[in-house]
C-alpha cells in the first residue's frame, strides 16, 4: 500500500515562509508526476503545483513567483518551499500523484497564515 506523509506546516504571519515535505513509501510513486494540493475551509481540494522526474514544473497563478516545488528522488521526497505567504494560502496541504488518486490521500499538514 502506498503511504504519503506530509510535514512542515505551521502558523506564520503574512510574509513568512514554510517548507513542506512529502515522503512516499515507494520510489515508484515518485517516478510519476507528483503534485501539491490544498483545501481551504469550505472549498474543494485544488492543485497548487506539480513536478516531473525531469523537473518540469507547473504552478497555479496564485502562487507563481512565491512557491517552489522540488524533489529528491533518492529520498522519495517532494518539497514545497512557500515564501511571501498570504492569509489566502491558509489550507490543509496534501501531496499526491498528478493526476491525483483518491486512495493515496494522506492526513495533510495544516498551514495557517494570520496576523
């Protein structure tokens, strides 16, 4: 069974930074396109960014220039560096394949941005 474990969330003030990590139980998962998703209160989960093994990346317009997705294939780990955080970034952040598979959702990690 594939297991994804997210970590690195927390509470920060606007303009602050966080780095999220996602560790996969199998290297096969990280051979696919991997994505970071988030779910804000009252809204559906939405894609934030994704990355291929060859390091091609995609970012949603709302995070472009502020967030950076990266991966370490040897460690089966995907990262999301988040800078210049805004209150509207507040959400539970998840990693998954892209396109996502419903059975692979983990517990996520909470990011709260407030004054």
